[in-house]
C-alpha cells in the first residue's frame, strides 16, 4: 500500500507533501516515514493512505454532465 | 550575535528557549562571554545556524586557561559528532588565554526544539533549507 | 563518578556490548532488506545504536574501563553481547526475529536503571528506542502473516537468549544484586514478565505460537553473570575486525 | 498538446511541469532516462560505500559513514518514487533488474578498497553528484523533482564536508596516510572528470537541455566540478592532471580526455587516448564491482564471511 507523507517543520508553517512510502500496515508506514524523511526535526509528520486521498480538482476541470 | 540577545526590539518575544541559553550565559565572565561569541560563529554542519543558536551549548566555563564546554546534541547518533567536537576544540584552542579545551557531552536537560528562538526558526526556514 | 555498585559495571557493559552488536547487525543488514524503506530503517537504527554506545562507553570509562578495550580491541569471548546477536546468517525474517527481542531487552534493562545522573541519557536513548521497537513490532506483525514458521522458529531460539541478557528468573526482588544495590528500580524477574507479556500479546491473534518458548531459561546455575548469557558462544573474529576498525587502523586519528 | 517545438520553447521560458498529462512522449522519455541514471547512481553508491564504512577506523567515523549510506538510499528512494509517478514500478526497478541493466555512473562500479578511498569518494564523487543535482534543483522544469531535491542537496553537503574533513586529516596526518590519499585521488579524479560525459562539441543535441530537465551542459557542469574540487586539491597539495589556465580563465586538463582505464588496477592510461564511443562501451559493459553491488541490494541475505 502506498502512503503519502506530509510534514511541517515549525509550528505556524504550512504542512507540505514531502514524498511517499510503501508499507503493509499503518503502523509500519509511520515508522518508515520517520526513518526515510529524517532530514528535519519535524514539528509534525503524518501519513495518509493513498486511496484515502480524494481528488477534488486536478488536471481537467470537472464539469456537470447533464444526462439526456 | 547569539540567539538570546538577537531579539531586534528587545520586546517580550523571547521564547522559553532564548531564556534557556540566556540563563546559561548569564553568569559568564567577560572572557567566557567572548568564548560564547566564538562558539556562536561555528555553524551546525546540517543547518545554517550556529551551535549556540541551535541551543547545543549548555555551558562554558574557564579557569586558568582550562575551558570546559558543556554541550548536547539534538540526536545521539549525530553523524557530525566528532566534527563538531573538533570544531569546538579548534576554534577555542587558538584563542589567547586558552590552553586546554574539554568538551563534555551532557543530556540534562534533554535537548528539545523548544529551546530554539522564533528568530532562529525563521532563519532556518528563510534559508530554504527546511523546504 | 566512580560510585556504581560493583555488579552495575558488568550490567552496563552487557547492555553496551549488545548495542555494539546491534549497531553492527543493523549496519550489515542495511542493504539486505526486502524494501528500500527497510534498508533505510536499518541504516538509521545502526547510527542510533552507535550513538548510544558512544555515550555508554564514556560512562564505563568513568568506571575505570579501558577505552580501547571498550571500543573493540579485545577477543570475541570478551564481548558480553546477547547470544542472539552472535551471528545472523539466515534470511531477513530470521534477522528481524533476532534483533527485535534483543533491542527490546536492552532497552528494558536501561529503563530500569535508577540513577539521577543517567536520567537524561536514558530518556534520550528512549526517544530512539521508541521507534526501533515500533518498527520491529510493526514488521513482526506483517511477517507473522507472511512467514509465521520462520518467525516462530527463530523466536524460540532468540527469546530465551534475550531473557538471559535481562537476567535469570531467580533474580527476583529478594535475589537481584542490582535491585538490591539500588542500581535498578525493578528486579530482572519483573522485566522478564513484562517482556514475555509483550510478545504474547503481539502474537496473540497470529499464526505464530510462542508455546514452545522456554520462558524460564536460563537456569541460574548455567548463567554467566559477567557476560549475562548461558552459553560459551561468541561473535566471529570478522565482527571484531570490523567493530575495532582494524583494517583501517592506519587512518585512525587521535 | 502543443507541438514539440512550441513545448520546448515554453519550457525554455520557464514553464513548469507537474504531472504526466502535461508531458510529451519525448519529455517523459528524457526525464525517465535522467531519473534512472540519478536513482541508480544514488542507490549503487550505498553498496560501494558499504564495506569500508563497516571497517571505518573508529565508532565516530562509522556512524558518519553509515549515515551517508542511509542518505544515499533515501535519495535513491526519491528518484524511484518520481519514476513511479511516470509509470515505472519501484520494486521492479530495484529488485528485478539484471546488474548490467543498472544505469549508475561508472564510478560506482568500482571497488572501494580502503578508508582513504571511501572518504575521497565522499569528497570527489559526491561533489559530482552535488554539481549535477544542484543544477537540476535550480533549473529543472520538472517541479516534483525540484521540490524533492531540497533534502538531497542538504544531505549531500554533509557528505562533502565529511569527505573534505577526512581528506584534510589524511593529508596532514602522516606520510603514509598522505600517500594513500594521493593514490585514491590518482584514479578518482579522472573518474570525476569523465562523470559528466561527452564534451559539448561532440554532442549534437541534448534533449535534457532542450526540455530544460537540466540547465547546464556537460562541459559547464564539468567546469563547475573542477572549480569546486581544484581548490581543495591545491590546498592539500595533491597531484592532479589539471590546472587553472589564467588566459582562458578556466580549469583545463593536462591530458586529452577521454583516455583508457584499466579497471583491474584502477589505473588511467593517460598516453592512450580513446574515443567517446569506447568510453560508452566501457560504461555499458559495466565495471568490476557491478554484479557484487547489485547482488548486495537484491539478495535479501548477508554474507557474514569477510
């Protein structure tokens, strides 16, 4: 399973996407994220399962299709 | 300039941390203050702030040319451990009035990010280093 | 600084030597994991263990031990590491089921030390250990699913070896010399209980059975109080060569 | 999708790319190619550094060297993650390719035989990595890569500092350590020079430049590396076949690149000029440690015998 990794350096900063990890469980994903992205002493580090990330707007603007 | 005294308007924005360093520096003799200033010039190898700004220097003590620097590390497995030791020793040993330098690593109190002043944090951010 | 009760020096030495070997095994396996994330985890833990060793060695120096000897200039049999780390030459699941209980045992022993002057040091080590142990447990959970036989067979061997490091079951409140001297705040018997309980719970709903584990080992009569283990085994000469940096002696700076 | 020509113009004018939908096939292909070289180079530096890191002369040195390995693995992780976004499979890339299919730089197909070579690799090879990646960090049109490189640049700076510190120590410690350092530099310096590939006048066109995946040409990058490495060589009084030419205001080589390399003895034959197609053949057939290194990453076991 893929997990997207988000982090914030200091309180008051933006939380940003910094990468991803592949893990078989939530628990493992958290530890992988901590070890893989150890370049900072993060104020916050979080993982989100890729399939829990729901796109709202992206490449193509969504439009309302009117069915005939 | 040290993190403790770099508050531009001297207003009440000093964080707890600034206080930590300030407290540690408070009873320094004039010569020890100079030593603190020298240590404040040594950059952390990973981040463009000084060891003093990183609140890694806990105490500087001088008696008859013998200097003891008490310091700690944000992480125990610090890959720059011996480099930082060398930096501290070599920067102080060259000074007039310093014959010997001892670096003593301590873990009380345990280093924490709360010891950094807001100024230091924004400096870290501005450098673009922390993304 | 020289006021540790006598058995404490051996106790901390065994923790330190176990950590020297943990650092060695983590580093050795840091390229052999099944994923890049596992490799990175190994390399990260290796540095942290070396970091712990660096500080514990200073404490032992303060107790009169020779720094060169501490840093690896000695015979394999002089290392008081847990037997589970003597060699790990199976596959990755065996590796994990060997280091996990050992790292946990060493942490329980540190956590039990009751001395104000070591408080900060131990708290700091605990910050790293939290993630080591989380990593192991999370990984053991997934491996219990993928390869329960290997995990079970390995644990049957390594859990008693880790227990030997903690101390014999006979070292209860009335018989543990370290507890008696006030160096630790819990006797070995209590640490063993907590340790066993942890693994029973971790594997409770898995295909790994711990029923065949000898939870009472080692018998106190077979237990070596200096090396804190029950057998005469030792690490390989090749490990000592690496740990002591012999091959690159020429480049050592003082 | 704009025409290829128009697309390249837009990129030259600063257009940033975020996702595959915005890429032309040509862009995607060029990007994959450079990311594969970058990821493989980072990854293979780890086994190259491994033996000597475990044999480091002190605990402190060992911790630093293992941290370099961790960083390199992490940088490989980043490149493969980006390749995954382009449709590749990370696991396949790392664990299922044959050794000769790896595209890492030739320098990391070499055995690193003692601690002097290890720290020189940190000081010379990682510097080549920094030069290449800082160009991409500053100039690339591929935004996800640009963002990811912040971590990489920061960590590579540390490797460099570590390498330089140790090179300084070895240069000044004793005649013996100094000689070992010089011997390491003898083969590593020309390796660094060759790292940046074919000279600009031999290269007809460069997709990676036209798509602004990178910003600087091979010769510019090579000059960058020389201008950062040479002051250290001079400071440490190490012999290298290059010097600063006052008139041309740049560093020049004292041999006609490219020249033959004897991988078994790690010796450059400066009086034996070869063609760039010979160099590319040498790279393609891979160096002496290629199989061993790939095996270390893929085997899932440890060979305990030393």
